[in-house]
C-alpha cells in the first residue's frame, strides 16, 4: 500500500491535469496575438522570523482566469522530520522537491504569518505559457521533482528562475546589478539576518573564504528579493526583438512588519567579551597564586573542541562555501585530544595553540569571521599565555 503522502500527490496531480485540460490556447488565437486567459507569475514572499524563512521565498503561479484554475508551483518543499535532517543540511545532502498546491492555500499560509506576497506577471506568449506548464508538469511527475538543494547555487528561487528562462523563446537579458558595487554572499545574507545576531553567527561560523568572494549579478539572484528586482528590468530578446520580462507588478497579499528578536538576550559579541573578562580576571588570580584553574580549562577546551568538531567536519561538506574555513585554526577538535594532557599540567598543547591562534588572527585579512571570534581568540590566547608564563616562572624558580 502506498504511503498516504504518495496517494495525496497522485490525487493532486490528477486534479491539476483535469482542471487544466482547457489550458492550451488554440493555434488561431496564437497567430492572431489575442490575449488568452492564462497568467503566469513569479511570486516573491517576504521574510519571516523563523530561521529557515529569514530570506524570503519564491514560487511560480499558474492561473486561468476564465476557468478559475489557480495553482502554485513551489520548489521549496522539504521534510523537517526526515532522519538526520540538520546533519544532512549541514553537509549539503538535503533534498528539496517541487510541490503543487492551490494558490489560495499558499496565500493563506503567508497571510497567517503576516508575510507580504508580491506578484510579477511574466510577459509570456501563449506558446511560452504552454511550454512552461508542460515543463513544470513533466518535472513534477518525474524523479527530477526531487533535487539536491544548495542554498547559494540551487534553491527554490534559482529553480523558478531557471524554469522560466528555459521556457521563453529567445533569452532573458538582465540590465541591472542587484547590488551597487561588488558584494559577497556573506554581505548579502548579513542584510537579511540584521537583528538576528545568533542566526548570523551560525551562518558565519560555517561559511569559509568562498563566501567572501564577490558574487556576479546572476549569482546574487539566489535571494528572492534580488531576483524580483532583476526581473523588474529584464528583457526577453528573440530574433532581435525585445519585450519586458514583467508586464505587471502587484502586491496580492499585504504583510506586516516582522520584528527581529533573538531568543537569547546576549549577542555573540557580548558573550565573547564577558568570557574574555572572566579569563583575564582568572589569569591575574592564577599568576598570584602560581596555579591555574583546571575547571576553567576543562570548560573552555571542551566547548571550543566540540564547536571545533562541527567546523572541522564542515570542511568536508558538499557546500562549496564551507570547504575552506580559516576559523578551523581557532575551533578544531585538537583541544579534546589534548585535554587529558592539559589537565595533567603538560604545556605542549598551549605552545601549539598559541601559534594557531596567532595565525588565525593574521588570516582575518582573508576571511570575515563570525561576530566575536576575534575576542574569543584573545580569550583562548590568554589561557595559553598564563599557562606558558607560569611554566616558565616555575622553571626559573627551580633553577
């Protein structure tokens, strides 16, 4: 017996095909250039406060005004409950798929969250609309409905763009740069995570050097609002004749202002600063008593080592922007390996770690680090220096 979700998909597909039997315009109407009742639109949805919706969303709307048929094709369907979802997402192994739902259901969900929906009606000919509809349905019915998701290069926004571009006769020419001057992937996502300090911190902790390279105007279109702005001034060029890609723009669902609020009251910078203050105070006390606080070492090395396991593992992710992350110089599994020796008073780890921290600080000219990472580096460096200083002091006293 099929899974209920599969039965629902088959039933939905049958309803879509039955409802759109009258979707093909006649050859006579195409030659005459008459306006048909089919309307194809790009839907751009405003962000929401949930971490997975901070950047907005994109979908394609297919509407037959004569028959009342109104469907939304959405490349952003995923299953949160799939085993190891977070782990698979981190390693670039997440699969998304194309979903089809009635537009009223799609709109209702976004209205409920107070998210604005902007609709750009695409300036397609009847033949191009039919071509797009058939391509979407073929995609939905095939195994290609499921695709390997990549946030920057292959997401719900780029899939919608690619499908529209593929189905127009001629080519789509973009005339604008979605951002003024060179802009990086990191700078673009910072714009949308403003006020969400811990979400930005998590992103920056995972992203490496590649995220700080300038993105081309086309690469910038991975963000829904960037694509919407690009579509607004784009042209379809065919046989030397051009026409606007978008013939009408309208807000079909008003939204409300989304408040940015972190669940944790302190920012990463504040936490790192507090940790540095504690470490410096501890170092002063340790120098006076001639002995380090092992509990503090255990806490700092355990936490940094566990975080380092994540950063180190992401070097092997399929996400190309995480493969060269210089923050691994500061956060890596080494503290966990050396922890027993550190608690026994050995200093080899502190000598190695001092060199790595200094290298980390120098490499900051090549990569933008997560908020507070520089201060965290100073905190860990203070631990290295107090241990090496006390070891030298004891050695001198014995001599």
